[in-house]
C-alpha cells in the first residue's frame, strides 16, 4: 500500500473536549492524500481514554508514557509515513484548504523547509494575525504558529523537538534550529489555521512566566547564532523583509535579557504581553464588532413620522 503524502499528528494528554472538531477539520481537507495519527501522551483521564478508544478506523492511535508535548510530537513524526508532517493540537483546527495550499507553497519554494499560514484567534482571543518569515526576527521573538507543514527529512536532519523543553517554547526552538541549518519558512497569506487561546494553556499559564529562562536555554542550544557578528549578519540578510518591530528594539531586548535579573525580565515580558499583537488584534476585533452592532441597531430603528 503506497504511503500518504502528508501525515497529520495530534498529541493528546487528557484533552478530548475539542478532539472531534480538530479531526473533522482534517477529514474535510481538499487535499486527500493524508493520514491521521493521534499520540496519546499517557492520558489518565477516563473520558479521554474512552474517547481515544472510540476513534474511527481512519485514525491511528499511538500510546506512550507521559513524556511531554515535544516528545509526543517527535513520536508522531517518527510514526508518520508521509514525507510532510503537520503537528496539530487537539483544541485547534484547520480550514479545508490548509494542506492543499501549504503543500503548493513548498512545491513553489523547494528550498523552504516548512510552510505556515496566517491564523485566526479563537476562545479567549479573537481576530486574525498575519504572519511572515524573517529569520533575524525569529531569533528574538517567536512570530510563527506551531502548526505548519514540515518536510519530514528536515525534522530528522535537525534532530526534532528538544524533549527537555517540557515547559514550552519547543516549537520556537525547533524553528530557530531549522533556520540555523538553512531551512527557512514559506508563508501562505491566508488565515487557514484556527488557534484556541486559553488562560489555562501552556503559553499563558506557564511559558510566559518563564520566558527569560526558556530563552536562555534556546540561546545556549543555538549559541553560534547569537554571537554578535552572526546577529549582525542575519540582520543584514533579512533587513528588507517585513518585521514586527524596529531593529534597535531587538538588541535592546537582548541586552535587557542579559543584564536584568530573571524575575524582573519576566515581569517586563508579562507586561508586554498585554501589548502584544494578538491582544491588540483581539481588542480591535471586539471594538469593530461592537461598532457594527451599534450601526445595525441604529439602521433597524423605524424613521419618525
């Protein structure tokens, strides 16, 4: 039996509430040559275990001890039979053309190692975020979604996700390592990925409070990329590409990280999260929606006389 072109892997740990929605979004893809793998990362919740046991025959479930998200994703990549792999968390979902358009992007740009799209915020976030690829910027702040179409041989070449990063940022570190090996990303400028924002999620509940320590770990693993001469070289190469922030801010941010106490740096980072693009987009979306509601109400009022 021929292998599928794409493997979609869904790590799952005691999380089945939105799993059906995620799986249905994969099943609805316009590109049909794919397989679905759910990696059960040692779930202990009885409802989750029952839900996994009841999945359809089109889903392959792989069980392992609880080793963390990075390890679950690595297991999914190893189990994948496709040449391209998409990691998708259980509470997120895809638009029907996600596989079709990200695959077409990698075919159009064969030197790219992965393709990603803009994404829509759901849950406790609302609105859409546009994404671009700028490797210099990526060294300082993660501007990419974790959900992307990755060439499996690239994942293998760079060594996969760092399984020691159980507190988050494992996707950011992998993206940096791929870029350090010359594998950059191709952007699809459409919101084809839906990201569920939750205060109980790892990014907001844990990783943001440990930002300084986790970024230190990333810099240590990718030390040569953070040498001053290499940072300047990366900036020169990528300075004509779109960037979320002005150049001086990146070097100022790096200096703050190096010289400020970890707790103070973490506090500053938590404050800046409130000003992040996702928060700004959510606030603007809510304002615009409220404005539209007022307009509709005013138009619906009968005229006097």
